[in-house]
């Protein structure tokens, strides 16, 4: 019974035509001596590649595996090449198949079968690349959704047909028209470019932050400049690949200008403030700051729009960059500057207070975190209290008296032990209550009651 295609959709008719064409090709291959020769060459190429891979793979793995402790450039290159060892079998089979294709075309003037096998080996290599080698989640999804379908179409010889049809389909966006192929190409190119941009930015930032001879603010500024440059270049390349003329970006620039004038002033102000902070270096990562609004913490991250403070109780506070420019900011650790603290204490009125300063200053100076500059520990008499004589010792340290550092607590322990060693009493509040008994007899009314 013949299959009537006259009333079927066009796509069904084309699919049926491809099926018939494939059947004719398969029939020709089955009855052709040249095709059988090519099948034999394919099998021989795969077998030879398999035998050679069994010998080469252990040797390559041993040669390319560096010592775990080595971190040199050569060791990193060897580790990078090691991850591609699983591609050895399909690539060797593809290479041997290419040699067999040259022979069959020279002898039989035909090589369709072996060319198909060579494309299949490339498809297998792409599958191994996506499943076993690529570890980044984004690239793995990109490979499954785009690379493998493209390689499958290439293997069966339909890639040119699919490309031609995609070039015929157009997508309208206002007065601008794009072919579907250009949209797909833009999505692929954009994904790869911005992934490469993110990877390059991470590598560049890590390299810049390792330069200890640069000031922290300079390192931050260099990292941000590199980030803007990398993603700006990626954007320009994407516009060129998609086919959008750069002159059309003037319209986008005008729209951005209108947005800044209408409602993006704060965002623009924060971006500019961030650049000023990086240039001046008044507050950078690692500094402990306190703002007029009461927020205080260590700067753990700087972004183009805000700075992130981490308090000692683990909370993160996002502070806009503009607040660091327009309000008063106290920086306790700018460029490693020392900070002064004091620890108050009291001694009994029975004590010879002339001995206390030397004893306490010598005890506090033993603390490894207490500095001799700009000033050594200084014990001062502060007043005469209700229960004892009040003193306070001032000392200088590098860092904040909170979190991992307990400077005041440590100093008070030292003071306590030093005073105990010298039998100096630390007073505690006490009150003297005097009770007087009245000799007068109570009133008659009170007695009756």
C-alpha cells in the first residue's frame, strides 16, 4: 500500500523524503564492495586505536601526573593536560579513520561510509568531553544542550541543512529583524564569552591580590578596572558577532542618560563613590570601621555599589558607598594604625598608691600584643572613689579589642595577678549600718494599738 503524502504537512513530507534517501544510501552501502571495504577500515581503525590506547593511557597518566605538593606553572600545565586523557581513544580512532578515508578515496574514488564513521568518532569525543572532562556546571549544560545536538547533526550530515533553514527564519524586534541562526549564534557566543570573562576575571583578580607590594586599595582598584575591561571587551565582541553595529549603542547610551536623570541617581552616586573610595584608599577590605549611623564591623567585601561589613556576632551589613563619602566614618585599622585602650581598676585606701603605677605598667608590658610605640603602658590615678582609689592603665595595640582579640580582658588578668603578688587589696563596695535603740516609752495610743 502506497503512503499518500499529498494531504500531509510539509514537514512530514520532508521527513519522509529524508527517510527514503537514507534507505537508498543504506542499500547502496550494503551492496557496494567499496562500502564493505570502508566498514572494514573503520573496524580496523577502532581496533588499532583501542590497542594503542591500552598502552598509551597508563604511560600518559604517569607522565602527566605531578607531585601533589608542586604548584609551579609546569605542574599546572601537566594537570590541565591530564584531564584530556579520556579523549585518547576517539581521537586516535578519528585520526586512523582519516588515513583510511584517504586510501579509499584514492582506490575506489568514494569515502562516504568512512567519512560518516569519522564524524561519529568526533561525536563520541564530544560526548566524553561533556560527560567526563567538563566539570563546570554551566559549561556542562551548554555542552548537553548545544554541542551534542550540533555534533549529532554533523554526524548524520544534516548540519548544513539545519543551518540553512535557521538562516531563512527571521525574528522581528520592532524595526529590527534577526535570523534565528544569528540569535542562536549570539546566545552561544554570549554564553561562552561571558563564561570566559568570568574565568579571566577570577584569574586576574587572584593574581592581583597576590601582589603584596601593592596597597590594598590599589589592588582593589586594579581588580575592578580589570573586571570592567574584561566584561566590556566581551560585550563589544558579542555585539560584533551578533551583527549589531556599535553606532546603535548611542541610543542605548541616551536611554541610560535618561534613566540616570529620572531615577538612578542613587545608583550612579554609589558607583562613583566606590571609585573614589578605591582611589583614595580611606577604607578597604580588612579595616574595622564605624559609621555615624551606628553600623560597625570589618569590611569583608567591596562591590561597585556597596561595602559589606561583618560584625563580630556574624551578621553582614550592606552599606552603600555613598555613606562612606557623605557621612563621618571612624576607621580603627586604616593601614595598620595602632589603637589605644584603657583598663580601669581600684585599690584599697590602705595601699601605698605611689607603688601602683610601676607595678601595673610592668605587668601590662609583658602582654605580647601591647606596643611600646607610640607610647608604652601608662597607669594614671583617676580619682578617690567610695570604696577605693581609682586607677586606669592606657595601652596601645594593633587591632580591635573584640572578636579574636581580648586585649582588655588579658590586661585585667595581668593587673589582678600583679596586685595579688604584691599583697595589694582590690576593694569591693561595703556599707556600715548603725542601729540606735530609742529609750523613750511609746505613746499610750501606740500601746493600746
